[in-house]
């Protein structure tokens, strides 16, 4: 699995800790981590939580990643922004129980965490335990297991609803404010990471045109 890490500006200073903790958990399992920043509070491109949604949707819809790990101060803004785009189903994950139940019940492709609220002694342990619980079982098996069939049915229904209620990602990228989009996709390592992993030529062409 290709996992993209995205931090917004208010929590950028924590990127290294989050990335190191994530890698320590998932790389032994054979997953890859792609760190899209922000890497520090001093980065030239300052990602807002709205721009996190743009970046996450671009990565997921293009196949450049399979899972997005993101967040903001409370985790709420990043979650709302991600869920405003097609092809993104983002859960708000505070603790390991949230992480496990999101994978089993909701079977989404992004999580948003609070990187300021409750961030104190043992924060790195909570990060570790959350990341561990994301990968202890195959996703979408249901919780509790006797609820698996209706939960899987509801997930399929939600996927179909999103296809109707959300428009095409290329249309969205082309019609959003150009500077907003360029800021979201303007991180110093974006081009290197994105174009090496993007599987959708149409989205790749759109991104190239927007960044030209």
C-alpha cells in the first residue's frame, strides 16, 4: 500500500515525528510512506486544511496513493475538506479504537487526526497505536463481525451516492481558484512524488497544465 502523509500549516512542525512513527509501523508490513509535507512551519508553501482536501483528492483519484494520513489542530477541518471531494472517504480518528473501527466499518481511504488537541505526554504512543490498529486486519470485514453484511452494503451505497453528489476531479481542479490549487500542489517534493506514482494520465495532464 502507498500511504501519503500530509500536514497542514498549524501542525507542520510535527511532520518529522508523525512521519517517523508512521514509517516505523508500516514499513515492516511492506507499505510505503510518501511524505508530502508540510515539512516545517517555515516551508514556502503553506498548506491550509482546505488545500489538504485538494491534495488528498488529487493523490487518491490519480492512484498516486492508496491511503492518506492527514490532520490539523482538531482533525475536523481536514476531515471536512477531504470529504468534500470525490473519491475520498475520510474518517476522524482520535485513538486506536477509532482507527480499527474505521477500517472495519467504513473502509475508507483517508484518516484525519487531531495533531494539537490532546497533544501532550504520550502523544507519540497514541500515534503508534493508531497506526498499528489501521493494519491489524483486512479492511471492511465489519465490526462487530455479525454486522458485516449491512455495513458492507451501506459502504457500497455511500460510494454510489458520492459518485452522484460529487463531480469529476479534473473539472474541480480546473475550476477552483488557480492559486489555491497551485498552493495545494506546490510542495517542494510534490512533482517528484506525484508523477512517479500517478496512474491516471488525464489527471497527470491536468496537474501539469495547472503547475506550468
